[in-house]
């Protein structure tokens, strides 16, 4: 079940081990509106099945075949000639815990997938789409899921060609699913007449992989200096009043609400949703807290668009984690 040895988070150091990489963009700012923007490509989390393959732009091809009436093979120039889809999308690894670091946000540009598949004319007896990539990775989804209008194949990330570790020259997105269903270095889509079991799915991970509701903190954060780590300091520190700012993300239903508890779940109050632009992009929330000096246990409970709230705990069983994140907060006297 472990994916740990395959998880390589770019730019993580001891000083930032407990800080989501996407949050590091605005650590010097502080206003809620300054958080939640694009994660620089160099800081975007990386999860890969194996080594990064070397795929030349001129040699890349996408083969669409199997149970189709019109097999297609596309090169990069043909893909780029299609009308461009430009979307801001947050990606999350299925192994990401609440308030974890395996989540990042970027602006993407690429080609819509559905019009290309419609040209291939998928046969009625097709049940699954098997997706294969240049690194040997493979996964699959039902035909109705690969045909979703939201799906696209980006070749630009934050205005630049995809970095090699993020799928250069082309990857595939099925928004609302965890990253394991959105393969990098995509080279092949084969339509088959029975369910197709992917690499991670055969090892106990979810075959559906729709993202669960999750959340975390942008600020304040526990101190990250070496002396703090050696002293086992795990509490964030702030002066009253303080704006607690964080993120929330779910599957296709999006985020409906975020509640914050400062007494470890004994009572809850609504947070303000500052940025809630898309169901496929993380929501930025803010909670204004003005307590007397002391130590508080802050807990977050996000609710998705279907009304499902984060439970108090949710151990990893291969389908993602949705437990409420918790943070010790020490409020100092002014």
C-alpha cells in the first residue's frame, strides 16, 4: 500500500516540512486574498510511479485505439493546433493527509480531450479507457468518465512548457480525481470491453479515486527553524487578534462551507470563504480569532457541495484521507 518511496516533494526542507508547498507563495504577505495562487513550477509537489522519462517534443505521439471506429495518432503540433483550454486546477496526491504537502495549484493550458475522442468514434461495446504513459505507468477509467467535457491534456504549466517531472510534453487531466488517475507523459488511450485495473489499483488503491473533501492551514504555521524542531515545538504562535487562513478542496461537487473550532471540536463557527472560484481549485477561507492569551487547539471542518463534512478522523485505506486537520495555537500577550 505504501507510495512513500515514490513521493518526491520538490523544495521540501526541514524548515518547511510541515508547510503545504502551495502556501509558501505568500508567507510574507498575510492577507487572505494573497493566498491560494499558482504554485511555482519548481515548488509544485511531485509524485511519480518511477523515474522521469526523456520524451522529445518531436517524437511524442498520442495513440487512441482499441474499440474505436477511427483510430487516431496525434503529434504535439496537431494537439497544439486545437483550441486551447486554459484552466486553474489544484492537484492532490491520494496519499496526501489533512494539512499535507502533496497538493499544489497551477494555471494550465492544453487541448480539450472529448472532441479528440469523438473523432475516434468510440464503439458502443467499449467499457473502459486504458491509459498508458511513457514511464510505463498505466491506469484506467470507465468510458463515461474519460468522455467528461472537463477533461483536457495540458502542455503548458504556469505559462511554460510542462517541466519534465510534471509530464513534458503532455499529460492528461480528469478534474476532481486524485493525481493517480491523471497520468503524466500520456502516450496511449485504448478502449476495451472490460474494466481495466491500473498499477496502483492492483496494489490496493482506489479504482474510483474521486477526491475526498480535505483542508489545511496557510497561516499561522508552527515555527520551522532548526532550533524549534530540536526543541520539539509544534505550536503555531500569534498575537491576538489573528486571521487564521487556510485551504479546502473536494471532488466535482466543490466546497460549500468551512467551519473552524478553537476548542478541539467542542464548538464550531463558520469561516469566511475568500476565494471559491472553481470546484476544481482550492477554496481559500479565513477565520478572524481574537482570544485572550493562552493555548488553543484549532480544528477545521470543510463541507463539500454535496453536504459531506470532514469527519473527525479518516485513516488511509487506499481512497484518500479526509480527517479534520488540527493545529496547536499559542496566543501571546500583546
